[in-house]
C-alpha cells in the first residue's frame, strides 16, 4: 500500500470513530427530545409499587387457597394474577396519565417488569433464607398447640 492509501485508511477510521462517538453521546438526548416524553425507565420505576401490589395480591390469594381449599395457587396462576394488574392500572401512575403509560409499556413489557420484580424479591428471600427460617421456627414454637 502506498502512503496515500494509508492516510485515507486512517482518515476513514478516524471519521468513523468520531461519528460513532457522536452518535453514542447524542442518541439518548435525541431520543428523549424527539419523542417529547420522559424516558421509559422513569415510568417503569413509577409502576414498581403497583407491580409489588400485584405480586402481594397473588400471594394473598394463595394464602386464601390454603385456608379454603388446603392447596396453594401455583406459580403460573400467581403470575396470571400479577399480570392482570396491567388491566387494572389507575388513571395516573405517578405523574403519568394511563394513556401514556400504556402507550410506552406494553402488556409484554409489563409482564417482564413483574417477573423482574419477583426475581429481585426471590433473590432477596433466598439470600436471607436462614434469617426467615429462624423467624418461622420462633413463631412455630410460640404457636404450638398445648
């Protein structure tokens, strides 16, 4: 390769790298400005309390299943209960109107958010299993029939 070819190669690489870096810096800003709404992450964070209510509702119904039928509601059915919360979202989620929330967060994305929240809870529970087992054993000992 002659000297001009090498120069053109390095200039091309430098221009490509510069344009890539500019794209990395400007893309998030252009995306937010172009759409005219807050980023999805902010709305997803506003949904978390509602998602946890759905997860807790599923567990509460499972407890009711044990009390009434002596059987637990299984994981897939608990998931359906938690996912049904999407249809029950309030008119406002945080500072956002429901129409905007549902335009940005599809039922499939909501389902993934529910699963992610459950996985975080489950990881916390597993990490502290010994503590919870000890508490349960204390409760069990205090509530043994005479």
